[in-house]
C-alpha cells in the first residue's frame, strides 16, 4: 500500500490549517478510508505523548483522534518548542535532540528533512490517505531555502496542495493572490484550489469575489467554510481567551499567561464547563478575586517564575490563600510551588538555580532525559479515576511527596498536597479531561455540586460537527479526485 497525500497550507498562521485537516480526517474516516494526519514540522508548546512513547504537537494528536487511529511520532516528526525568543528545543521522532538557536536549526534542516521523509514513508506504507498540514505560510520567502514545512515537502513527495485563508482577518483575496504570487512556477502549479475559512453571513454576497478569484488565478475555490460558533477543539498554540458562558455562582478560576506557557489545552475542559468561569490573566493585568488559581506548565520554568515575581503574583497568591482560596500547579507549576528549581545543564536557559515559591517542601532538578508517558491511576481526593500524560525534564524530591495528589497505575505517587489541603501539585497534563478527576478537583476547589462532564465525548461531538460542516461546504468530490481515490479505497 502506498498512501495518497494531500497537503493543506495556509496564507498565514492560524488560517485554519489544523481545523481543516481535522475535519478532513474525520470525513475520510467516515467514508471508509484508512487515513492518517501528518505535519512535517510544528512549532508549538502544546504537545502530547504518543503510543510509541514520544512527543508530538497536540494538534496532531487531535487529528489522530479524528482519523480514529492512535497518535505516533511519525505524524509529527519535527517539533520545535520555543524556550527563548531566539531558539527552541528540537524534537526529532518524539525525542529531544537539544536546544538550537534559529540560525543553527536552519543548518540542521538537511537532517530534519531526512527524518520527515522517513516518517512520511512509514505512514504511506500503512495508510491509504495522508492529510498533511503545513506550517505558517509558504510565502515566507526568507525561509524558502531548505524548507521542509510547506512547499519544500510538497515538492519532495509530489503531492497537491490546498491553500486556506481566514476571511475573519480581512483581505482574504489579497492573502490568496499574494501568497500565490510569491511561489515559484512549479509551486503555483501544485496549488490545486482554495478554501476560505470562518465566513459569516450570506455567501451569495461573496460570490462575485469568488468568481473573480477563479478567473484571475485559474484555480478553483473548493469551498467556503462557515464560522462555527463555540467549536470546542484543542488549540495548536494560541490561547483562546474567550470566556465560557458560566452561570451565576460559578467557580472562579484564573490562570496566569506565562511567557512560555505550555500545554494550556489542559484548561479547555474548564473553559467549557458550565459551572466554571475560567479567566486567563496576562502581563500587567490585575488578577481578579478567584476561588482557584492554577499555575500552568512552562517551557522555561525559572524565567517564567521570575515573570511571576516581576508582576507581583507571589503577594497576590499569599492573599488568595489567606482568604481561603486554593492553588494548583501542573508540571512546571508544581515545580514553582517548591523550594528550589535547579537547571545544572542549562536545559531551559542559563545554568543555575532559582528559589521557588516555597509552599511545598520539594526541590526540582532538571535532568537530561525527558520523562514522557501516558498514565492513569486514582486521585488521593476520594479515589477518583484519573488519566493523563507527563512531559517533563524536572525530577522533584522532598517530604511533600509523601502526601501525593495521585497514585498511578505503575505504582508511582504523583505530585503533592499541602498539609492544610489548600495547595495541590501534579505532573499530569490532561488531568481535567478525565470526568471523575475533574469533578473531584472542582469539588476540592470549592464547587459544592459539580457536574460530571466527559471531555473526550465533548471533543468527539466537536469533531463530528466540524466534519458535518466540511461535508456540507467543501467540494469533497474534487478533494477525492485530487487524492485519486474512490469512496471505498485507493484507485489502482
């Protein structure tokens, strides 16, 4: 079996590439295809742990769910996790190979390219169809040399490209025409059609523009996807700060938006819970009164801890605890709650150690081997079932760990709960996804009668809704022709 590949590229970041790939994966699965998502290179701080024990972008894990398959490291062979404005941790086939400044990574691209092609080859041998997502825009001409994320990959494997643009941003026709103009002639020929995303209103008013676009470029418009209000899908990287429609008396939860916040998808179940008012608080914003403050994960824990101090969060947290509030830390947030964070190898920045917030008796040392695992167990809060995944270089030790927040299936204690029960820390990302665990944590935080909601089901409903929209508004027959497939399998 050799899979047929279709690539979705965007005129900008956040144009809708991830969303369209997710929708296409579910539509093709519905039609009986063995389909896999693929993103050659991803830059994101939201990540997931795969069944083969590696790390990939969170969006590709979601796309795998849409395709009905387990996520593997081949679905996102290169993951870049920025830890400064000038550099990132480079993850190849699910494993960190080191930190590189941008110029150094540019030289490394020949190695990365080989990893990308190897992963695509393995997927192509297992699946009928591969739906591939580009990164950023193919019109970033300063990054064209050695490109593996967009047209460089498409040309290497010889696949058609669909170009998607977000009409919400304005200037959608300029985005499409301008992007096309900046491509080489062979790349322009590879663009098989356009998709316009997030349209609101009467599509008939857009028709004159669509016809002009087709005449001007000679490329078909394959569809106009409507804006889907309240679509609940994990974000690839950008934080959705839109607050849910929580009713009066909801539990007030705030999360500081750290400069290197990671895996903020942990909080999506809370953002959509009808009894929770979740609010992100950015720099120079005054934290409001709250019932629960959650310190999130971080790709650069020591520098993000310094950021908290710069904006006077320790004093706010002291007052919050004094008046009966609860504090929770996830992964890097757990480490911040301890006494010391030591980075002797300079894994996340300059070598050295930083004093923590000192509310839990534990010390954390960052070690070279990152811990990656999917796991499950029970919370010590009433024995509620919990599942999640761990992605951390820090190893925590100390007497606080004698009172763990969870007991995991591999006989490991996880995290800690303070003696007074007001502070809880865990290394588990996705901890609110598990229905029982979410309910138990909300009750601990002060919600007297929390509803139990299965976020996996909520996510499935969102994928189905997205797929329905793609089926209704995209020319799927044209997409199948691009893939050279029929409804029941690959054409021979």
